[in-house]
């Protein structure tokens, strides 16, 4: 691990550090940000986006066609309306 860091291969470290910074700033600005109720709400609100992303990833992995998230959202809204 230390060799990778010295070689400049940081991997996911900058992403995780940025996420921690965002969590700390949001917790300072809003003391209930990391409460169980808010984390549950965030998880529930992210489910539709996750489902769309999963569908796009499956199609891209199979190599059939390239889908943009906007068109998938529009199609999903039209089908469910």
C-alpha cells in the first residue's frame, strides 16, 4: 500500500477523502445530517437513480447500445404515467 502511494497511484483515496470532507461540512452546517432518520431518507430517495443506473450499466456491459440517463428517465416516466 505504501509503495502505491509513493508511486502516485492514489486509487480511491481522493474520492473517499472528498466524501469525508463533504460529510463533515454538512454535519457542521446541519447537526441532524448524519442522524439515522436522515440517512434512511437519503437512501430511500436515491433508489430510483440507482435503479436507472443499474439498467444503464447492464445494457452497456452487454454492449448493445449506448443509453443516456436522461432518455432512460424520460422513457421510464412515460411508461409509468
